[in-house]
C-alpha cells in the first residue's frame, strides 16, 4: 500500500479554507499514485474547538465539510478525524472519531476510547467514549486505527474495562495508525516516541503517528509526525512547526520512503522553546488577523527577549517598542533598550513618564496624606506605562505583547493592569533561569540582545537602586522550587527532603498560592512546558491551600 501523510495546519472553524486545503492535498496524493492519505485528529473543524462543539451551526458545517471531502475520495482512501453526532439517546452528544473514507463514502468509523480530561484537555466534557475496539480493513491491509490518547493509557476507566492495544494485537494488524492532536512541550517528543514504540513492540506491527501542526492562542501543536518500523525504529520524522507531506510504501515489517528524507531531530530544550515561541507568536497574529505588535521595552532581559522573538516572528517593521523611562530608570537601561532597537531594526518611540507620575502623586496627595510612599506608588508607575501601551495599541490597531516571565507570574511579582497587561503572554511559561539561556540562544550567531542586558542584575526600576533580589530568592533556587511545585505538582512537604530549606520552600509556596488571583486575570500564555498557567492548571482563587 502506498500511503501519504498530510501534516497540516488548521484554523478552528475556518471550514472553507481548511476543507479546500484538505481536498487539494487529497488530489495531490492521488495524482502521485498513493492509495491512502492520512490526516490528523479532528482535522475537520479544528482542535480544540471547545464549546463550539455545542453549537449546531458548527456541527452542521463539520458535516458539510465531511461530505465535500468524501466526494474527493475516489480511487484513494482517506483517514481523517472529525466530531460526529451520537444518535443514541444515552451519553454525550458527540464522538471524537477517525473516519475511513473510500469511494466517496464513510466505510468505517472508529471512536476515541480514552478521553483525556487533565491539563489542557477537556474532552470528556463533549465526547462520549467508545466501548468497542476492533481493527479496520482498507484494501488488503488490516489497520489498528487509534486516536491519540488511546495508545497512551493502558489502564481502565469507567466505560472500557480493557487494554486497547492488547485487544487490537489479538487481531494481528498489519499496521497501526494513530491520528493525534498532541500539543507541544519541550519534553513531549521523546515521550510520544516511547509510547508509540511500546505499541509497536506489543503488536509487532509498524506504526504511523500523524499529528497536527499549528497554534491556537496558547496551545501550540508542533507536528513532528513520525513512522516506526516493526522493531520500533524510527523510519522518518516530519518537520516541526510547519506543514509537511510525506509518501511511503508499506512493506513487510516496515516502510519504504518514496524519497530520502532527513530525520528531524528535536534539538536542545532551549532550541525547541525558541522555535515554539516564534511559531506560536506568528500563528497568533496570523489567525487573529493582526500584523503589528507593540510592547514596552525597559532595557531588561524579559522585554528584550520578547522584542527579539516578535521581530523574528512578525518582521522588525511590524514591531513597535515604546521606551517609558521614569526618574528611577538608569542611563544604562535606556542605552540597552536603544541598542536592542538598533540590533533588531524594530520601530521605537520614547515616552518619559516622570511628569505623569508627579501628576498622580499630586492628585492623590490629599487622599494619601500622612502615609509613606510604598508599593502603591511603584504600581502607579507600572499602570501609567500600561495605559500608554494600550493607548498606542488602540490608536494604531496593534496587539500589546506581555513580557512577564513564569517566575514572576508564579510569585506575583507583577502589577495587575500594569506590566501584566497584554493580549498574549509570550514568555509567561519560561522561567527566568531559562530566559537567560534563551537570550544566549537568540545571540547564537550575533549579538541581538545586548550583553549588558544579560549580565546586569535584574530590576523593575520602580524605586531607587531596586533589585529583584530585594524581594525574591535567587532565581536559580526559586525556579528549582517552582518547578517541583508546578511541573512536578509536589507539595512543600514533598520538596523539602529533596535538599531544599524548609523555610524557603514554604515561603515560595505561599507566594505561589497568594498570586493565584493575579494569574486568573493574566493574558493567555504560550504553552511550552508540561504544566503552564492557564487552562492546564486550574486552582480555586479562595481556598486554604495544603502545604
């Protein structure tokens, strides 16, 4: 069997564009002599469609798109993911399905069994789980057709008391196909390979894993579809963060590629993070219909990184950096910001805020009479800056980029309606210690982020001689504790035996818990880690948190 793999980028709800792209790819595969073409999970309609799945007009559009796609499948079979209605009176009103189309008709429907409801996933909210597992046959080839999580979870749930891959192995499939919508994190590629290799070794059948590529606000799909032979060895890996099309023939025990392809290698953790952030930022603008970004450029590391990423993703001409010095801003910060502007070629403007801060102080002097200046006045500076940035965004039709990092977001080291403002948080899933590595990576060929920006002590510069270290532990220590609390989801009492000071752990844990109300109001964050703030980590705002 000659098979084409179609790793495409979909836009949720854009039925006209996506359907045309799918049909065009089917015609291409057919013209080149392929007998089967494979698309990703929920390619029809896009993923995650969330509560659009409750909208009858959306579901009708899915069915219309399916009919058009099926009409194009003459003399070539197609495997494609789509939501389909559950016509039974019991259970949820939809199935997450993989459809086998031949000669213009849906010949087989395979429904997803394991519906993830952890982290960013909420499939059990919409879909009814499958309860019947069987292989399908296309031509003379018996295929164990599965959908993403079905090969990840070998446990049991409340509906299916079995082991999917073991039950499919009994039928001795010639091929495993797993269609997926698996989001990116910098740990995920190897995990996918390990999970899929386990399925191969249990069935002795080669495997095709077909993933989506694209980004939908916070969630990034990296693609990196791959093929394994019956020994579990990698035959090929498709591109990361871009559409790809590959052709191969199923032969005994594995595959023969139509033409030589370089096996994609994921690169270092920081290289993957960099690629994902650039891609996610570009996708956000492309799919939202905006072209230009504005951000506040302080001369510090975080805003410099965001500016550099934005210039790479959008082009320097589409990035507008505003420098907003106060009386506490150092000369070197202004110079560092201007050096960054020079290095990237982005547009810039300088708006001093000293007079505005004085106006606020005078206006509030009676109300605050007899009280000493404190964090209140510091926050006013941040909010003045946000007002100017938002005014610029409104006036010129730009999108404001948030520049806060994950360390700051974790412990509440940011001002609501101030430096936490923005439509999208670019590095809100990047710890400060990772930000230093990211800056060095951005500078790998030549200096983009000024060296002084990287080496100077970090500071918000909201009071004389302020340093982050005045309020926070050393970032390496802070991030190590936060990683255990957030990504590893451990309690403080579980972390202390790992070699951390108990008082420090409890301090960090308390800061993390107390900042929940701020994160609830923060912009969506480009997700690059296994556990990002946002829909993948839902914590009550008012609670007594365990220690």
